C-alpha cells in the first residue's frame, strides 16, 4: 500500500540578470557577468542596482 503523506510545495521564480559589455569599434562582446536569484516576490529597483554593482565589481581592470 502507498502512503501519500503530506507534501509541501513552494513556488518561486528564478531570475537572472546579465550585463554584457561590447567593443564599440568591433561590435564584439568583450565581457559578460551575471547573477541569479530565487524569489517569490517582486524585485525592487534598489536590489537591481546592487546586483549590477556586484556584477560590475568583477569587471577586469584596464591596468591604467
């Protein structure tokens, strides 16, 4: 006999934010960074700004 027991289900959205940097002369992508977040509520603009800052903090230095 099968015991159905109880099951809890949670619904969430997976959100991905990607920043791509292109060389203006060649039109080729030279760098990309991304982050992913699981959430069941709307994303606030300040959260997006912080995520972009975290992504861009990994952008390589030009060395100048």
